[in-house]
């Protein structure tokens, strides 16, 4: 992200001041400095101790700025700082002088509300004391000299925007330039315990649990920078794939190709010939690119080879073809290439923002997606002989989404191998399906004490992170030996987690309007949305200051270092608030599906660390009644590093851009992202366009799309709707919703009947229909109270994170 200053300084310099105005609840001490020398005159006291703090007010209280409204005219400054003293005196007069305390002080300290700037000068703070002295001098010039001795050095305001790029795990930043022997500090998320940040502007109700108490050395947390680096390096081998020796594949761990049971891998020959099921007459020259587009997977910048038709992989260093990151070629124990291909985590967890040649764009990104169509991957690989294709197909109805963290499926392993768990598992299937979800980004993994959209597990619960690698498809020595498979997970989960935690969010690639972003920083951290008239009567969170930061965490240096926001700056960027289901109002199917029956079943599962059940660090389902206490279940507000690159938004990917997150009336019931242009002349399916230049909406912060009119027909009957009432679900959708809501695996099974067969059916899967089960785009409507100008400022600020 490059920062530029707007040429319209006179217009946007004020924008900065939404920092000192608007309905903001919260305080922003954010000062550096100390010591004090008494001023010799009123003018010296003003210029040295009062005027520097007025720059915070100037962002709003000048002509043309947000404070230039009817109820803000009594306190007005000017762009020209030389007139500040006269303007301040005039404002003091208009506001009733000292009566006995000036309204300037009462509003800026929170004694009188509403004040759009919140309480930047708490009672007793240096800015408050200095302004109080000045205003008393206005009233009693003769006694001013005695008052001046009480002046305090207010220090320097910390910046509103962070220098450089944050994000990434705190340990990775800490270890930059340090020796391997350097001891690691406590991980910031481990500080999020009950009682943390009580009474502060940022609210936590989701707490970290250490799932590795008394763990064996190979599974214990790293202690030094060397340990951390070693784990990241080993984890990268497991997680990245790319055909390296030791890379893992889904359901086969990192066992050599000779140990993989048929049906858990795809041969290179079968992969080379999948074009036959697309309806083509011959293999396209740009087959690798077209397959990646069709599947919505990424061709990464690193070599990831497979043998083309007629090639011997051991004579061509793996082959001349390029696999997407979603697949890797397996090696034999001696390092030879096998010509056998396995799927990886990146079918769901790698995406792309920007094309090669688009300067400043990250391109292929590990840890985000919203591009892939798992159903199409399952369809093609099933026809090519990959036995787990049907399972993949059953995970999704729409491109970019999946039923990924489905506990009803995870628990199946435990139910199959532990007879006592079988009956609870079967009873759990009466719980509703959790439906569609958009895979959460990996780079914020280290900034949340709990993980998954509903905060179901501690972020230290690493077993489930690599559950897709559980080597049940590997023989010699694991012919369906679950205990041995679990042992493999214990040996590798911490390394894999370290690599994921080390991911860093991408920088926004274009210059940012600094004054506007600074305005957004104050709005984001201080504006009490729930105090606005438009939200009157709405339930508000049980803690925090009602701002965006209250839920999503503090990022601005000025607020991160303000003790009214965080107990310690180490909590920067951490989001630990599970917003109650009805307060947030987004689609409830995920929360409802993972009900108490699911939670009780999962706590007995090996992936839920049953050995710590009932202890202080119980790592079972954190939404279980006995663990969560009086906290309501809901959705965990995500950290926002790299948020610009994570569209579409909400846990189910139902909103294509940040503007519509903040303004619900602009959301569309049926929409489709822009597809990449087809320049082949062939009847082939192209995926969503990842080009920043062509397909990214810079103003709304998300992906461009087209609204689909009601009544569009096609192979999928659930696309039909009544033009006179587009939100009325057709009978088929109503029936399916009832089935899905009353059966844990019901979501998956009917989807087998909807496997896309033709290109037309694959194209239909690009359409996002918000009337479908689990795909509602409602909720988060408390931000409707913002003005469009405020939304623009917040969006500009989000670009800096």
C-alpha cells in the first residue's frame, strides 16, 4: 500500500477530523511524551499545550467538513491554524462560556452526549487540564498567571495510520533479525483470558485455551525463534505441496506413493484426459490454464510438475505440466516421481487477487479462496476415477463456497472406530445442516483466540487443522488404522499450524487517500453505532464502545496505545468477540446446525482433545453450554488485516463488497461475479476473474458483479423465482430447506443428485442466490446508520490494514 495525500487538501484535511466529531463513543488518549514547563502567557500556553490537540478537532470542525452541520456550528475552527485562538474563543462564547464547566470540556470528555468525537479528552487528562486552564483564562484574565503553572505537557498524538504493513503472527515479526536462541514472548492470543480488557472499548468474550498442556516435546509449542523457524519450514513442506518430498495429500498424509490405496489418488494419465468429459474434441494447448479456470484453483508461481502425455516423470524432473496448488504429485520413498496425484488443502484455501503483470498485486495467495468450485472438481475427478470425488461434490452448491467445517462429517471417524460414540453420532444427524460457508483466511489465524466462524474451537486446537490429511487412504503401515493415523497428525499438526500462522496478509496495491483514511480510522475505532437514533431500541453488545473496533479489534497506533481501548498494545489486531446470533442477524444456519447435540458429540471426539475435558484448558467445542457459560452463541467477528483481499464477505460469502456490508439496502438477492474472458474460441468454462484491473471495485472494496434478474431459468430449478415477489421461495426450495434444517448430512446427500454434468450447469453454479438455505445476505444492519460519506472513509481506512 502506498500512501498519497489528496490534492484536495482543503476538502479532505477535515475528513481526518471525523476523528474529532461524529457520534463516536470512546476515548483516544494515544499520546507520547512527558514533562512540563509552565507557560509565561496565555498565548504561550495555547500554542504549546492546547493548539496541538486541536488538530484532532480540525478534521471535523471546519467549513465543509462533517462538523459543519447545524448542531456543530457552535464549535468551529478554520483550515488556517493562525486563527485557532480567536476561533476557539468565539466558540467558547457561543457555547455559553464556563457554566460552570464549558460545554467544550463536557462534550470532549464524555460528560455530555452525544458528541460525535466521543471523549478524546477524559476528565483529568493532560488535554482536558490544559483546555480547562485556557477557558478559565478567557473568563478571568487577571487570574490567568496563577493558572498557567498547572499546565501539563500533553505529549504528541500518535498517528492514526500505522507505518508499514502489520498482520502476520507476532512471533514472525518478533523474530525478524533475531538469533535462533532468542526466547519467544507469550503469544498475544494467549492473553485473551476471562476478564481481559474488561471495561475497555474493545470487547472480548471468546477466550484462548492451551490444547497442548503436558504435550510431548515434538507437539509442544515452540520456545525460541529457532524452534519457530524450524516449525514453519517443516510445516511448509507438509502444507504447500508442489511435489516436494514429504508434501501431504488429502486422506493420505505424506506417505510415499506406493503406500496410497487406489481411489485416494488420481493418475497423471487420468488428469491429462479430463478434457474428454468437458465435451471437447481434443486436448487444448493451454490445458493447465483452462483446467485451473474451470475449477477455480490457482496456478502458483512455484513449479508444481506433473507428466504430460507420453512423458516419464523421472526423465523430466516430474514432468512438463503445471499442477494448480490444489494438487501435488506424490513421490516414492526414495524420492522418485510416481505419476500419482493427490489433492491438497488448497482446493479450498488458496485463491488469487491480481494477474501476473498487475503491479503490486499478490496474485496466487495461500490461505484464501472464494474462487473454487469443489463440486466441479469432484465431478471431473469422479469421472476420471478418483473415488473420493462424490464426497467433495457433496460439500457445495455454489462456486466459491463449501460445507467445509462440517462437524457431522468430522465426527464420523470417531464414531466408526469407537462403538460408544456411534449412537450419539447418529442422534446428532437430527441437527440441521450448516450449509454454505466461505473459507476464512489463514493470515488472520494468529489474531483470533478461537477459530471457525462460530468460534467452535480454540485457535490452539491444531489436530483439526490437518484433519483432511488424516492418512486413512495409506496402507503399509496404515490400512485404515485410525490410531496410527492420529499419531501421524500429532507428529505434524504443530508444524503445519506454524506455517499457517506465518502467513501475512497482502498489502493494498494502490495509493490511499491519507486524510480520508485517517477520518475512517477514527470512525472505525470511536463511532458508537448503537447510540445513533437509527439504532434506537436495538440490542447492543454487552461490552465495548459500540464501534467497529469494539468487535473487530484495534489497529490504529493512536488507539492501540490508548489504555481505554486495550490493556496492552500486544492485543493489537486481535478480535475475540462472538456476536450473538440475533444481534448480528446474519444467516443463522451455521450456528443453528452446530447445536448442543453436535457440541456434546464433538467433545468426545479425538479432534476435540478429550484428554483435557473438564480442565481449565478444556479444548472441546467452545460453544458447549458448560464451557461458554452465559455467552450467547453466534459468529466470531473476524480480524481485518488484508480485508480488502477477502471479498465476498460474511461467513457465507453472500455480500460481494464492503460497501454493501455497511449498507444493507444495496445488497442484491441474486448476483454473479464477473467471469474471466474466454479468448480460446472453445466452449469451455472460465472461472471468476481475479484481475484487479478488470474485476475489482476499488470504491466498494470487493468484486464487481452483475445482478441476476428474477426468473432466470436453467438446469438448476432453485434459480427460478416469481418476478412479482423475488424473495418468495419456490416450493422446491422450501422443501429442501426443511430437509436441510433437520438433518446433519441432508445438505450433502441431495447435492449428489445435483452434480453438474454440462457446461451450462457449471455456469449456473456461479450464481449466488441469497434465498437458498444458508445463503441469506441479511444482518450487520447496525451500520446502515452510517452516512455514505462515513462509509467511504471507513472503506479507505480498511485499505490500510
